C-alpha cells in the first residue's frame, strides 16, 4: 500500500522514515516534505482538496497527519469522506490542543490534575491579574502558535511582555489563559489510542529553552531523549491515575472519538503529577527519539488504532537510549537567515539519524529554510553513550551561524 505523511518538519521526516520500514508499505509520499525527505509532493497541509487530489493520483491508502494545524482544521473527516483512511483525531478532539482554554475546562470537568488558571478575553484585564499574582505565572495564547505560544514568567515584566506579544498577534481582545506556575520536573508521555485503550511509548524529555541550563526563551524544542531513567512504574502509575485515565474517561463521556497519538506534557511536583498541556499528535522533537526507539511496525499500530484492536497489539522497544540534538539558525525562535548551505552531512556516521526540519534542496545542495534546521539522533547502550555519539556527529555538520545546546540529556534526573 501507499502512504502519505502530511507535514514538512523533523517529526514528519521521522514518521516517513519509520513508515518506510513496514513490510506492507510500497511507497511513501510527504506533503510537502523538506530537503531530507523523499517522495515530496508540493501540497500544503491545509489545502485539503489538494491533499485529496494528490492522494487519489498516487493511490494512497493511508494518510498520517504530522502537524496540529490541519487536524484542528478538520482534515480527518474531509479525507475520510473520500474513503481515505487517516491516522489522527478529528477537529472536535483536536480542541485539546487548538484551544488551551477549552482544554483546561475539559481537565476541570473530568478531574484531571492540573494547575489553577483563569481565562481572559481582554489583555488589559489579564495584565492586571498578572500584577495581582506578582508575575509568578504561565501565559498561554489560547490558539495554536507553533510551539511558541507559552511563556513561563519570572515576574510581572515577563508577564506583561508576553501579553503584549499576544495582543500584537491577536489583538487586545485575544482569548488567553493565565496559569499558576508549577515547580518540578517536566516529562513527555505519548501514547497510541483507539479511544478505549492507550498504549504508551517510552517516557521522554524535551528541552524547550534555547540555551544551556534551561535558560532563554521557550522554543519549539532544542532536543530530547528517551527513555527517562528515573521514570519508574510508581511514577507512571500515578500519572495514569491522575491524568491519563480521567482524560480517556472524559473523552468517552463527552462522546468525542479519538484515534491517534495523544501527548501528555506532565509536571512532576511535590504534590504529584499535574498536566501542563495536551498535544493531539506526535511531539516534536520527541518523535525523533521515540520512533527510532520503537521496535514494533508503526503501520501495524496505526491499523490497530483504526480497527479498535489496540489492546491486543504488540508493542516493543529497542534497548538502550536515544538522544536528539536540534541544530538551529541564530536568531531562533525569532527571525533567522535562510538559504545557508549545510555542509558535512556526508561525514556523519551511517548509524546516526539526521532528520531534516527547516531545509530545502537546490541544485544538489541542502539549504536552510527555517529556524530549526536538523535533528541529529544517536542510539547508545545507555544515555551517556547516546549523548557522546550525538554530539560527535553534530561537530561534523556546518552552516553559518549554527546554534545548538550542549547539554541535551544532562537534565536526566529530577531537580
């Protein structure tokens, strides 16, 4: 069968790489793809008619949706009405990510452990609220913001700056959420679900801040690793009880069908695990370590989600640890230069995975075309070995003003 992967980032490169390993797959197309993916088709993810036409022309049986925007816009029912099978939740379920205010209400309705919060439709009122709380808050843009809509504030000035940026993007009547700032250690948990059962992938950790030591602005992710050494069964059991089970029960109670990947961003606090956010798709850069760690045929898991047979599906993982270091252009997560030539890719050892994100090909050259450029992924017998191998490979790659964190995986133990 032929499969289409929707999207253009490192996550989609990793999905396409994993899908190609399935013995049931003949061809994989990536819409629109990037400089590292094969089978690219120049169709944008939210051009639903264009996606449908490309799938029909190429006899595509399965579509795997990478990014959140087409999910929130309703690509799943659009394609399913044309008898194309799609892996991903519908627009109703995608509200768990597309509206932080709606998601927070869902958590409250169903007893999901989470931080206290207030929703606002007026930036001025939100600023006064931030002042009353002394700025010890998290400011969240209600809608999708490409991983850049959350600001963890160190004080009132930070809060006001974040709110001003939202007002510039959305207007002064923007919908937003202000949350209590929790203290603890973050953990990413992703699982396949058919709406009844959820099967978790290995626990992972993302490094969201731009700079070493978790300093600087939040980004879409500067690197990740899995598994997380200290995340043992008692911790997972508590997260299941306080976060995951009430989420699935809530979806069923509200009649929301969910087939796809569900992401739980969890903060482990002194008072137990609290949910920070949902994502309704593979995380990025978590996907770049979780999919290489997955030993089971990805397409078989997708089929079991679609058929409602996930509870009996096998799920196996490779031994060892996986580390992803993201190479970005200077200026990220703001404006960056593009069109810079990437050198050294042929010097990277063959057992190192390089998933492209912001790249394109021109006249046989790989050029940058975004802030996050490459994901360098290494496998080692343990976390330290994987870290060493990943950074050794990073040193072989070059482009002007290349930036990356040097401490990915070092935050392995809770503070």
